C-alpha cells in the first residue's frame, strides 16, 4: 500500500439534536494547520443538568481550537504528549467553571481528539465517544476498525471477562462512564498512534450514533465518502430510525491522494 507523499484532506461533519433530547450537548470542531499539512478534529458529548452538558462540551472543543491557533512549531511536537496536556488543560478549565456555578457542578464531557500529521494519526480520548478508521484495500475487503476503547463500566467488565459481548450489548447500563473530562481535577487520557495511508478515512462519533447502528450499516454509509458523497444526514436518519434517544454527532477526515 502506497504511503502518500503530500497530504490533502477533506472533512464531513454533522451535529444533530436527535429526535428525543430537548437540547444538543454534543460539540465538534475541526481544521487544518501547518499550511494544510495537518488535519485535526475533536468531538465531545457533554453531560450534566440545566444545560451544563453543552457548556462542558463547548468549553472542551473551544479549548482545543484555541490550542491549535496558538501553535507555531508543528514539526517538533510530541503529539501524544501534547494531546494529554491539552485535554488535561480542558479538564481543569471545565472543573474550575463547575466550581463557580452550582447549577453546573458535576458537569463533564467525553472527548476524542484526532490529529493527522506526516503520515501518522495521533489519538487521545476520554469516555465513550469513538474514532474509527476505514481503509479501502484492493486485496483485502474494505474494513472498518475501531481505534478507541470505551471508558465505560461495561467495557471494564468485558476487559475482565466478567461478562460476554452479547451481555454487554444487551445491558441497560452500557453508557455508564468510568472516565469523563471535567468531573475532577486531573484525568487519565488514553492515546494511540497509527500510520495513515492515502484514501484512509478517520471517523469520529458520539454514542448517539454508533450505539444505534450495526457495524455493517455504519460501514455501508462510510463507503460513500470515498466517492465524495455527503453522508451526515443519512447517518442521522439511520440512527433515529433505529431508536437513538441521544444527540448524534459524526465527523470524518478523508486523506486524499497526493
């Protein structure tokens, strides 16, 4: 498989209230940096009463956008370390905001931050929002792979072998987080680095989307991105039809041929 010599990107995104929730506590931002040689995207799924969830997710994505805007040297960055620092900085900002306002106390958010730079994808996440990679392979079948691991109580039980995958999927508590941003001082951020090839597509989503769709249904829509088709509205419609009761957010970064 050919690694691309020059990097170009295209984005898709949608952040929808969904069919049930009275407000939208999801947030998404993305952009280019380093003269178009770096692409980034962050999504957040807020939680907390009295609209505090949307405050938390908004603070998170704004903090990441500001961090990129203030960066000058992109080539010397240890990106995994940078991601940990910036998500912790956002965590502390959200936590401090919650201490000032009793109606926002306990608010928090998930986060997934993806950076593509110099043929590498750098990921950092907290919570159960996800990042997938879709790869078109001429030899192997097209494949969709989840790159993140949920920070949920159900995932912890799965990791210990205490329950089966079938039991996990049937659980009514599968969205109970074991880790979130903003609920306490300091947070553990999981990170990962993977090599990216031309035509690869990164996909970020909140649980209002991926918990409602089968992997096959998700992948059937994603294939259309490689043909230049917009799929955001299609994914929202699918999720709502399948009974999603949450906000629905989707974003993608496609690596175009150099």
